[in-house]
C-alpha cells in the first residue's frame, strides 16, 4: 500500500515544512528543510537524517542550518522523527522493532519519490541507516554514521547503560530536568540544552518525562539481547562510501570499536571529533561539518 504524505501548515515554520507520512499504525513526522537558496538546486543533493534514542529530527539543526551547514551547501534536508518520538505518533501496536523503523524510513523516501540520497544516522539512527543501506543499497549515495557501532563483545558500553538509565526518570519541573542534563553535558550552554529539552520532553501527570513512547523499552530490551553478528552482517553488506564520526569524549562508542567498524565497512573511514561526546553534532557542530 502506498504511503500518503501531507503538509501540516500549523507546525510548518518560515524556513521548513512539516510533513507527515501515514503508516498502518502511526504517522511519521518529517522536517523538510530546503537549501538556503533554491537557485539552480540540484535534485540529487538530498539528505535524509535519522536521530537517536529520545531525540527528534530537530537534533540535526546545527548540522543542517548552522553556518556552513547542509543548507549553505545547497542540500535539501529531511529530518525524520522516528515512530514514538517527537511529533511522530505513538504506535498503536507497540511495534518499535528495528525492521519497523527501517520500513518507516523506506515509506517516507518512497512517498517523496526519492530514488537515491545521502543518508545520516546518529546512535540508534546509526543502526537504522546501516540496516537501510545494507537492505536498499541502490538508494544510498553515501552514508554518515554518528557514534554507533555494534557493541564490543555484544555487551553495552558504559554510555549505553547511562542513557538507558535516564529513560525512566521524571522531574518535578522542566528547569530541574534542564539542570540535570546540563550537568551531564556541560559542553553545551544551558540555553542550548533547554531548547533541545523543550523538543524532547512532555508534561505528564507525575511531572516531566521524555516525550518518547515508554513502550519502546520492550523492543530496545530485545535488541540488547541479540547477537552482535546480526548488525555486523548489515555492516559487512553496506557497499557505499561511509563516514563514521566518533565523539572524542564519547562513552558510548570506544575508539577501538570505532576502528574495527571503519575496517569492516567496505568503503569506510573514521573521523574523530574533538570536544564532543556521544551527541557529536550538537556538541561540536563546526568540526562535524568539516
């Protein structure tokens, strides 16, 4: 069944358009950000960007809309909110499997009639775009994976454990949440953290919680139990040129594992971004763009 796509004028901005793709059990929100100038726009210059766990498509804004970013370089950028995140719907069936999220990406690009594009993914998004590029190699011009690789020895790294432990937290006030997350990542200004938290939190009956559907934890737990060979097979099957970005201070992706990943990729290269943790793009956008 073809996926229908519609524009939401209520949430569209001056510099971007909010698109929604209808899926059988949800709707997928896409932030469509045009190049800074559409004069002589090259339709081949399209980027699809997939965020990490608890994030939204807005997390890519420093790379997309920052000075010298994708907009300035003449690219159209499509920032997807994964199912259960941001403005995308919570899934009625509770299906947050990797295959369902990859199918959502495919449905979006098919609805937009994109034959081939540049694909970016951070963390959870990195796993999804790796799987997508392995399954649909003709669709991906090149791949950028940010701070993700299969876990070393199949065991979660300290950063993965840390992020997982944050998911069930709730805060009495929005300011309390911002203070805690700023302490956790002082590389960013408090104002920057507050802006991102406004996009990622919701007000619940017991305070402030992540805006992500809590039901996602079930499939996340199942993925944590699978053999690392599952995703290594996808890594080995990616044929396109692939850049792996690692935050120099990341506790999620060890340097040794990043080097293994870059070697396993057929056309892989590794860049380490100084002054950045796991949230590489937001921590050091200038270096990420270069």
